[in-house]
C-alpha cells in the first residue's frame, strides 16, 4: 500500500494538545502537530530518532541544555533518548510534521 486514503485524520491527545497521526506502521509514525502562538509542548524523550519538519512559523527547540531558535521551513533532528521541548515563539501557528523512527504510541 503506497497511498493512505483518509476519510478523517485520526486525532491523538499529547499532553492536552491535539495532534494527527497521519501514517503509522510497525517501524514508524508520522504526526501533524500545530502549536498556537505562545504555546509549548511537554518535555519529551523518544526511544528512536525523531525528525521534525517545521513547515511554517517561528519556534524554539530546547535540547542539550540550550534553546535553539528556528524559522520554518526547516528540519529538526532529535537523536534517540534525548530530552527536548518545542515552543512557538511567533505570532502565527507553528506547523510541524513529526516522523518517528520508532512508533511512540
């Protein structure tokens, strides 16, 4: 199967924040998440590598003891087992596509 046709996009709750699980297999998951202006996610840590594509918006990645500011479009690379947090530091929604190498849910 090369195309996943959605009648609706499956929604998940992550720390009180809604996200969409767009694709899921045994070896990976793809989520679409949106952070509202001024919002931040929980501090997370995953067993596998995480690649986050920031489609648009301005954000901050807190990782390895320091904040890193970014502007979409860009790609964030989160190593396995590394605690991190994402925050929206812009006036518009921060749109993110998360690709997990190991399914977190």
